[in-house]
């Protein structure tokens, strides 16, 4: 959107392919024009994003489970 106060946009996309060798990530649903630079790529985190049908890679689920990311603050609790 050309009148955005911050020119950086954000899109939640479906990753179709990833090639570490080629340095390529193929996605579906990106809301950007061809040639737009990509500044950052983050995994989908269910507690912070709102796409109930989305799935999480095993490595992300393992990290979330091992770091007690429940989406709620734990004030005064020891882990």
C-alpha cells in the first residue's frame, strides 16, 4: 500500500519449497510486487499468528515445546 506509514510490509505465506543449496525459498500468497526485497523470513508461530489451518515444522514445534512458549506470560513462576 503506497500510503503506509512504514514502507515495510508483512505477509504470512505458505512455503512450497526450500533449497539451502540454491538459497531459494518458494512461497505462495506473498503480497508484494516482483522485485520487492525480502528483509526477513520467520517461521509461523501459532501463539502469535492467526491462521488455524497452518502447520508448524517439527523443528519449530520442538523449540516451542522446549522453551515453554504457551502464549501466556509466566509472572513469578519458576521453570
